């Protein structure tokens, strides 16, 4: 059993590495954009708050797979050339995941005492300095478990990129299965690999959640 996996292990693991790389790009871009989205969601300026809110509400109510399709077919029209599936998928994930990370950061920002923010302003810090040195660090620490959980979901969702031809692990498994016809063992192997990463992530999330509860962070 699992001899089909052994014969094609390098090919399959190369696809798994693509999943990890896509998740890394999605998280790096999604968290950065999510911070800006979170700040926009608590902004007192209507011209900032309203468009950001529309962006969040629209994207959070559309299936990710449709966002992936949309960027894959629309981006070549916008940039004038066909993009690699990885680039298209990465942009899709960043734009989509930023809405979820944005809501996580929004909750973190709103949990911070107004007195602390007022004290920052009273020392002469500007809005962006206050965000950089006060809001973001505290919100990051408070919401880290939620961010890790969302990161796990993001990693799981990278398997959806197979629909635009990206040769991540699920796509490569489908290719191997078409030749080996060993669906159960091949897809079981994929499930185990995803489970290992997600289980480790969930344990890390629980660790930081308990650590934050004990430390009673600001």
C-alpha cells in the first residue's frame, strides 16, 4: 500500500511546496493589507470607512473559488498579458484574505482602551505613529490566536488554486491518479499532509491563546 505515493513522492511534494509558498504569499500580503483594512474600518472619515466596508462586505459574501476565477480571467485584460497561475492565485488570495484579517485587526483595534490612544496623541504621536507603535502591536498580540486560525484556513484553501491549473498538491495528485488509478491512497496522503500542517498550527494557536490569557495582555 502507498507504493503509488512512494513512486511519485518528489512530484507530489513539489506540489505541496507550492501550497506552502502560495499560503506564505497570501498571508504576507493579506496581513499587511488587512492592517490597512482594519484601520479603515475604524476610521471616522466616511470617505475611508464606507469604501472599505463595501470591499469587506462584498468579498466576504463571495465564494473564494469565484474570486480566483475572476482574477484569473480579468487580470490578463487589465495588465495586457497572461499571468502565471501562481501570480493570479496569489493576488486572489491576498485580496480575499485581507477582508478576514481586516476584521480580525478591527476587533483588536476596538479592544484597545481609548485612554491609551489619547495618551499616545498627547505625547505628540501622529495618527500613523500611533497605529504603528500602539494599535498594531497590541492588536497583533491580542488577536494572534485568531490570526493563526485564519492562516490555517488560508493554507487549506490553497488547494482551490487547482481550478486555474496551478500544479499544487491536489492538482498533481489528480495527474498521478489518472495514471496510477490509486485514488484512496493518493488522496489519503494529501489529507495526511494537510492535517499535519493544520494540526501543528492549531496547537500553536492554542498555546498563544493560553499564554495571552495568563499574561492578561494590555
